[in-house]
C-alpha cells in the first residue's frame, strides 16, 4: 500500500469503515440471560470471592481523544472509578505491567514508526516517571506483553505485520529490539465464509497484521495472532540472546478471513482460547507445551442462534478463578460469557450490553469481583459486578469518563 492508503487504514483502525452502520443493540442484562453453571466446582479454599480492597488501575487511551494514561482509584465495594492523575503519552494503545509492578510498559501506535515506552511506578502513589522510549520497529503497534522471565517485552506491530523482542534493562527501561520477525505469504479474503448473515464489519486482510503477542506460561514459546493472514504463529525464544526461531509446530492456519485477534490460556497451560474478529468464533485448542502444537477442540459463536448483522470481535479473558471466559464484540457492544467445563471446553451462557459504544477491550480486577469495559468510541469505562456462581455480569451503574479508552491494568 502507498502512504496515503496506509494513513486511511490507520484512521479506519480507530473509526471503522465509512458506511458500516451500528447494529441493533442485542440483548438482555447479564443476570437474566445467563443460567447457573454446574459444570465446575465452587471456588476452592483461599480463592477470593468477595469484594477486594480499594486498588489503583491504569487506563490507556488513544490521543488526542484521550489524554494518554490515566490513574484511577477502584472502589473495592462498588467498582466505581475515581480519577487520581493523568500522564501524557502518545497513543498508548496497549499497556502491561512487569510481574513486580515496578514498571509499566506501553506501545505508542504511531506512524511511520511506533514506539515502546517504559515508565517507573512510584509504589506509594502510583505516579509514573518515563524511563525511555525505543522504536517498535514497525507501524501501529497495538499490543505488548512482558515475558515470564522478566527479561523481555514483546510487541505486535499491526501496520507492518511484525513481532519484535526488546530486552528489559537494569533500570526497567527497554533496550533496542533484539529480534524482529515478519510473516510474509499469500493473502486471504476479507470476509470469512462462516460469518453470520449481514456481517459487513471489515477486517483488514491487505497484508500480515499481528494483533497480539504473548509467551506461553512456561516462557518457552512466543505466540502471535496474525489477523491479516489468518494464522497463529509460534516461535521459540532464546532467553540468552532474545532471538526468535520457528517453533517445532510454527504455524496454524485458521478459517480464511476470520482474523484471529486475541487469545488466553486456560490455567492448566494446556488449552488456548482464541477469538476471531471477523466471524465471531471462539476457537478452543489443546496446547502442547513441548512443541507449541495446537490441536482443535471446539469452535463456538459469540452469538445465539439466529443472530445476523455486523460486529467486530475484540477481547477475551478468563475470570481469575478459571471458571468463566468473557469475550467482547464491537458494533453490537456486548460481552459474551462462557462457562468453562471440567475438560476446558466451553458452554455459552449469555451476553450483556456494555451500556456504551465500541468495547475495544475489557479488564477483570484481580479479585474477580468486577469487569470493566473500555468503550473506545463511547469515551467511557463501564463497570459490571461478576456473579461468582454463574459468571453473569450485572451493571453497577458506574460510568468513568475516559477519552477513547483502549486497555486497563491493575496494581
């Protein structure tokens, strides 16, 4: 694509394509739409099931609609958010914390080249102090994660279809990329054959577009979703050098046009749940930690039978107790709840309206009490209480005004 076309694509990543209408809002509220789950045991001893104490959280936002990174106090009893402070940042489209919560990392979704920025966290106040920024080695980085070893930050460059590895320096800053990997090859159609009737929500298949990158729980393999080429790509990581090499099982092709976007591991580390943006399918795979091989187990839709219309799947995550999986969809502005069965398979329970527009992602607080929807176009974060028995989402009535929110992490 030429630069003008790329610029239009950049704008479309945030505003969606002209002419795509908003589908009718579906749906019932969480508690009335979700049946009780009897497939999993009750939370075990030591699991947190009640409201957590107040805690701090960061929300990243696209600029200039948003102000960068905002710090919020989360009320443990109600889930209400109170703004504490704002930190200027340039298009921090995704943020992540190191394991010790000493450092916050952000990708800056810019062109012609994005950035990866490190911030030191004041443990007493949550204040952020910028350490440094390095090039992301690609356009429009949209996701990053911290390797379990604590030695590397991994970033996904959507615009150029590359994954980059960055060593973490002694002061928590990020070094220059130790490796950058692309995914060239033939392209697929922009629409999946198994999409629901009336689906015109477009996924960009003009080239490779990595949308998420994360290590497996052991840190041995790096996994990335290429939404442009409809592949799940795996590499081995050499923790001594920060170099990537093809995993024993390196590439899995998914449904053409389906655009795999975000994934999450089952607590066992042996199952991966993967959300496909364009056809609204959650695919379940058995994961082999010795080879990174993925074996299909199950595929099921975000939507109830008979659904028709436009949407774009966005984010998915497990509840902290491992009993429920949640998946969000834009345009219809819903979050679907799945009960996780004993064998790791899923049973769809119901869906809940986010009370706002375009949930780009959501976050669950560490206690598993509340879910927070980051409604990018609605400029607000909405709060839902999680029913501990069936995973249903009950709207708390709390809205937090945040310009173009993208992601949220908790201290």
